[in-house]
C-alpha cells in the first residue's frame, strides 16, 4: 500500500513538473516574440518599399496592438492617415546595416508630397545629435533639387558638396523619412511607390 502511494505521488510530481515546464516555455516564447515584434523595424502590419519600412495603419483605428505598443514604448505620436506617413530604414539597399561611421548616398524619386523631412536616428527613433553648426534634419524646402525632382543627399561624417546630412560617432543608426500631406497616406498603395535608394559609399576604419 505504501509503495503504491509513493508511485502515485511520484507520477503526480512528474506531471506537475512537465506542465510547469511547458508553461514556462510558452511564456518565454510569447514574451520573446512580443519583444521581437516591438524591437524590430519590421513586424506585423509593416510594408517594405526597398530599404524603407512603414506602418500604413499606425495612426488609424485599424492599427494593430503591436504598432500601438511600439509607439507608446518609444513615446512616438503616430501621424493620422490624413496627415502623412513615416518610413524607417535600418539597412541600405544591399542589405547591410546602416552605420554612423559609413557614408551613404540617398538618391532617387520622392512621391508627390507637400513637405518632407529626413533625419538619422537612434534605436528610439530620436534624431541623432548633429555636429556643431549643422542641422540634425533636412527638409524638402532646404534642399537643392536635381532634374525631374530627383532627390540626392549625401550622408556621413565628412563634408560633401550639395545636400549633406551630417552625422558623427560610431554604431548603428536609422533613417526616418516623413512625408506630410501626401496622397500615399489617403489611399494610394504604399507598396507600389518608389522611394530613394540608400547606397553605401564607404566606411571609416
């Protein structure tokens, strides 16, 4: 009788341990996937346009919970659908991560837009501090334009003629391109537009 009771207790303990292990694994996987969805540039609801990524529904009632949580975590106020749309890039068009110690050429067409801004940012999408006497962001009304409204901006730590977005330091960065008052945000298919290409020119050792 005593032996049978011990066997039952042992079996129950094994079952409890197995259930607890499964629950811990599920909890860890769920937490990890949620963290990944919040930390990565691409996740549920994102749309890629070349090297750029956007969340078309971020400022609408149809925004998914992850988009809302991401905006709340980094203190970002998402633009309403009639206001504009933001695009973020964490790598160039060759797939290499964007680094502050490297130089880039941002070149190509810009969709129909009344006004846009471009700046380099850290992980929280806050603009990186620019070198002294230089602006941390560029906007459409301050740029020199090529023929047919083709955008051409040099980005890096070394001065460059023409449009130059100055950065300093080392490490990863993001590029944030925000289009204000554009048809893209009010109906046009975001994945069908063209955006400037991001090409790495070189890197400091």
